C-alpha cells in the first residue's frame, strides 16, 4: 500500500510503502534508526539486522543524509515519538545516494543557509514554519469565502503609483513605463463597488532599503475591501479574521507548533474582541513608559509598537491617527478633522504591525482636494476619482501582511524564514 | 434587518434593508420597477405610488443609473425573476445621485469599455464572468488542500530566467538586474523535494508582442509539483482537478452560467478520464483533416489545437511531444529518446491549451548535458542542478492558465474579460 507519512495513522499494523529521504540516522550495531521525511511529515524507521534480508540491511547502511529511497515497513503506534507512530522497516529500495549534503546537523551561519534555501526548506524547522504559512493561507480563503467575499486580483503592473515612485520597482512596458504594485487597494475599491465585498491575496513589492527583521522586498498581502461598511464594522471583520487564522493554526498545526517550541498558551488567548486605543492614548502610554522621542503628529517606530503591545496579551488596534501621517484616501473623523477613521493592528510579543486599514473618503470634493494636496496629477488616477462620481458609498478596507503574521503565529524572529524564497536588500538568490 | 441580495431567500415575507446601486429602471405611471444590484446579485424592486410615502416615491423618481441608496422592502418569491425573488419597496434613502454614468444600456465599443474597466465590472455579464473566476479559484484551493498539497509561493523577482530573457520584463533590483517570473516551476521542484506535493497560484508575466484572444501580458497560473510521481500519475491528478473545477462551477454558479447563456450540457460531459492521443497521432489526425502546414517536429498553433479539439467533447491530452520543441527540463521517454514524457491539455470548443505538464529530468548527468545544450551558464541556476544531486526522485508537475480556463468554462470569447484589470500589449490602464 503506497502512502505518505501524514497518513500512516490509517494503516496501523499494516505494511506500507513510502517514498522518503533520510533526514538523519543512528545505529547501535544490530539496529539502525532511520529518521525519515517525505514532505508530509517525519517518522522514525527501525531496521533490525536479524529481521531483514542482508541486502536490505546493507542498503540501509549505505544511506547518507538526504538519500532518496522507497521504504517498506509495518506501522506501529509509539507514544514516545512526536508523530505518535514508528515504522518497522522490512525492506528498502534506494533511488539515489546523496553525496556530501551541505546542510549537516551541525550549526550553520544564516548567509550559508540562505544561499542554500532550496535545500534548507527540507529541515524540520523551516518545514514547520512554512506549513503554518500554508494553514494561514488555507484559513484565509475559508474565512473570506464563508463570509461572502469574492477574490479579485488587482494588477501587479500599473502605469503609476498613488503614493510616489520612490520605493517602486520600474520596468519598461513595451514603449511605456510601468511599476510593480505596492498595494492593490485602489483597484480593490473599484471592485468593491462592483462586487460588494472583495479580497485580494497576492505579492506586493517595496524597493525599500530597509534591512530589519520585519521587512521583505517581495511579500504577500491580503487586502479586503467592503462597500456599505464603516470603520467600526471593518474592525469587527478584522478581529474575527485574525482570531480565525490563529485558532485554525492551533487546531491544525499542533505538530508544527511543537516542533517550533511555540508557547501556545499565548495563542489561545487570541479571541475577538481585541482592545482598541486611540493614537492619542498610545502617545500618552508611551510617555508614561518613559519614551521622550515621540510627539503628537509623528508615526510610531518598531520600538514604540513593541512597547504599546507589551500592555496587552491580544493584538491591539491603534485608531484615529493624525491625518497628516496617513494615506491621502483615508476618511477624516467627522467630529475631528485632524485625525482619520483608521487603525493599525499591532501583534503581541513584539511582532509589530500586521494590519493597516481605514474607512475611505467617499466624498468627491474632498478627494479632489486631496489629489491637489498630494499632487496626484497623473492621469493614471482619473478612474479612481470616478468611483466617487458614480454611486459613491461608505466603504472600508484593510491590508494584512502575510509574512509578519506567519512570524508572529509561528514565533519566528525574522520574516526571512516565513516565505519560501525571501527577497532581501542583498539577496535575490536562489 | 440589514442583508444582501444573495441572502434574500432567508428573509421571504420579511422586511429587509440593503445597500444598493440602480442598474436600470422602468416606470409605468404609478409603479416603478427598479433593477437593483449590490455586488452579491441582482433583484427587481417594485415601488407602488399608492403604497409609499410621497417622499419615497419622489426619491425613486430621482434615481439615475448607478445611483447609490439604501432600499427597504419586503422579500417576495417570484418565479418569473431569474433570482426567484422580488422586493416590494417600502422606503428608500439616497446616498448619491450619479450624473451621466458613461456605460449606458446601449452598445459600446470594446476600447471604450476597456477604458472604463473600473466601471464595466459592474455590468451583469462582467459580474458573472468574474464570479465564475472566483469559484474556480475557490475550488482550486479546495482540491489541492483536500489532496495533501501545500501552497508554496515561488518568487516573482528572479535573478535570471531559464528559458531566455527575450519575453521577460526587466527591472533594476538595487544594483543588480532582475526579471519578472514567467513560471515558478523550477522553484516548485525545490519545494516538492521539501514538502512532497506543492502548488503555487500567482501572477506570471510574458512581455510577448502577441495580440490574440488567448494572450495576456499578466496572467495567473496554478503550478502543482509532485515528488515520487510519474507522468501517468500526474495526468490522473490533472483530469481530476479539471473535472472538479468544472463541476464546482456547474454546482455553485447556475445564475452566472445562465446570465452568460452558457451551454451547460457541454460542461456536464466534463468528467475524468479524459481522452489521450500522442503527438504522432495528433499530426496524423491533422493530415486527415486536410492540414498541410504542419510536419512532425513542429509545434501546434491555435488552428491546429482547435481542429484536434473538435474531435472530442472533453479536454484532450496530447502526449509525447518531440524533445526538440519542449523545455529543457522534460524527461525523455526511456523507450524513445526523441519524445518527452509530457502532455498539453487542450480544452474543447476552441478554447485552446489550458495545461502544459511533464515528468522532469531526475538524472544529474542528463540535466547537465541539457544545461550545455541550452547554454544555461548563469550561476542563478546552480541551485536547480543541486536538486538532482541530493536525493533526486522521480517527479512531475504542470501549469494551468487561470484566464484561459475561465474563458472556456464561462464561454467567453476573449481572455481580456476573464481578469479584473487586463494587461494587454496596448493597455495598462486602468
Ligand atoms: Mg504603522
Ligand atoms: Mg502548446
């Protein structure tokens, strides 16, 4: 019976055949313990000299790290094993003996591992992080599909960018100029007027010379946009969504969280509703905590976000930022024009901002005024104004950064490990 | 009770409030018939002068196409309506009266509609096509999640391209050169060695000067890759996957298929297994059909694919193409080196190729030989060779083009209507 490691629980006491690689091996004379992986999981294979053919025993002795082979064996329950199962090997058939696999069980430097990212993905820890990423992706589709959202793919190649071209990648688009999208939001607003509730999920690009543990040049974003939805209703969707993905990972990635030594008690507390403080209150909180490097009207840096988050054991919404430091399309608070109906969601444990969102300006005159203030003279944005001419409605949306969310939920220090092939300031290989 | 048009069936006989736009209107003196849309669907609202306040009646009279408002009314079943329901309007509250909406119910030229794509998305037909696209996306995640695949996102920005740089978009990546990905396949092979079964689903880019109804500059691809899987097993996954998405659309998009006048009897026939013919047989079939413009060793054009597809009422696999016209990484047939273990899947009804796939070369020496033949000297590809050094295994994969698949299933002539914001040779707006 051909199967996979993730399915062995269905075959207890039976003989199975699995295509595998050798992750590690130890031997005690007449028994060899093979740490096997097949991509779906890890399992120990035990081969006893007296119980197999001489050929099988000798083949097992030949196996080096990352050699590929088909293993045949009987599945046994074993409560000492992390997966709960073990394989009593009866036979094996080598596909390839790997020579000098570069990533040995010893410690390697980060640059070396990043140069071998195509192989590093096979290690237990990277495997666990990216399976959690996969579960967050799966849960995201489930959440938005179940809540009546339509997936809309905004374009990556655009004729210009609403937020300036400084941090944009440029390319020639035949005889014109084009830029790689930093956000699909403006397009998602057009889509919300056509489909009501929409979400995007795709790669975005920032040619920023940042070299922090929270920045990637190429990263994935989820950008929902909702017609007939105000700021307050949007916050409720956000906290329900974040709760859903955290609880899905807790439910479906127990082995992975264990492999990463993640403190799951911290994740269990992540249940909507989330605390909300205004920007004003956040500034006050920082003053109380002794920060003297920030004044009303300035944006928070990573240390500020971390300090604010420390006061909460759930993600915290910081709402009502000063209009002057936020994007041109955010709707001013009708009771207080100097702040906007927006919120950033700050993850606990120092993982920083994972969501930015706002209600959007729906008034044509005000948006035209903002175009002037921000010198958005490029005709590439005419269409965006038209959304306020033809049946404008109150609408809100937000963007969640996938990699920062994976880093937080998996407990990974640096975002470079939360995406299969990270693009960093100094790295575009492999 | 605030609700949406797609949910009215849950509120028959009750009063609901819905945020809507006016799609169309007709009046017969004392009754106005309002065609309403809210993004989730379309419904007719009937407002009778004698049964509402004078103010509500006058507000309804003011409504122009694409005006936005909240409508209150009682849900009634109505078997004459496409959705099965109608709304007896009791009150309404205008948000914005739209002036001179450019897309009127009269006919417009394609270029005009494409210039107004941000508004055109609101029309019944575009709405239906993109909801079918959404269902195909949803069903794709369901299929691969349910079959043990992990979603892996290959990078978009790469240091080089394995298949030549002619059709690639170039950008400066800080002080280096980078290109936009045409396919994530090579990366997916690395991922399959780490995770067993993987799939990608993201945008890809071809700077091709093609201007046919089947080409987009920016399009979305699904690229599954499977370790320990041969060509034959891969074909089975492909036909199961395509069957699953077609049957999902039939089940969940009945209103949309009706709005598009799609002949659903043709879709009902799409059930695995699919017919398979070899390239040799396809050449013979074309000769029989009178084609004298193709010889063994040449690739098929759109007219050839259409002619071959005419002989079948299901998608047809064309297998075993000549090695010389296929990609360098495809595994030769061990019994016949001049052809490779590959298949293209051709959709019925003239919609052309929707899948290309193959078993990959797993032998290091042969792959090195191919590198020489194809002059792949760029160090950017060293890592790909290493996959054959360290535990190489038989593996296969394929790529499905989303937009061509949407075109086929929805019965849409040109792929430009199957993506929200198409990028074409002469178009990067809106
Ligand atoms: Mg911030
Ligand atoms: Mg072809």
